[in-house]
């Protein structure tokens, strides 16, 4: 698996910057172009740049900074474990929100969950 499989999308990176994500990352977007460098920097400090963390780092930031817990859960269909679909749940300050979706992979469900969780922030 390529590391880019676990890096957040451009849309999620823009939203994370808007919501105050400031953890240094190796990868970033320059406008919408993907880049990775050997330096850990907060790319969100510059106009037109967006830090591009892994999905798990952004998930940890939501948990540690905002007490938002995001879980991806498999939902098996047709009694066939090979055709699983995924949904996500978000727990935030005694509120549980469950989102069912037609996500084919864990990473797709996690990416959508990250965007939904970021949108819960003021």
C-alpha cells in the first residue's frame, strides 16, 4: 500500500486548516498539487499551502484537541464477509451520531468521517 492511501484529501486538508489544525507534517498541498518534503513543517501557516496529515493523525488531533471520537465500523451485507461496507460513528460530548453510508473501503469511510467531524467544530 502506498503512503498516499492514508493521507487526507485536498478537501479535508482545506477544512482541517480552516478548523485550526497546526501539527507539522511532511506532506502538504500547494494549492491543490500534492507535495512531500523531508521537513516537518506547519504548512498551514502559508497562503495557498495546506498541511496533509495521515487520516490517523487527523483522527488523533480531533480526539486529543476536541474530544471527538471517530470510529469506522464494518457492515457486512448478503452474508458475505468479502462484500463488507463501512459506516462511521462520531462521539462528541455525550452525543453519538451514527452515519451509514455506502463506503467501499475503511479509508473512504474514515475520510468522510473526518470531514463530518471537522464540520462539527465551530
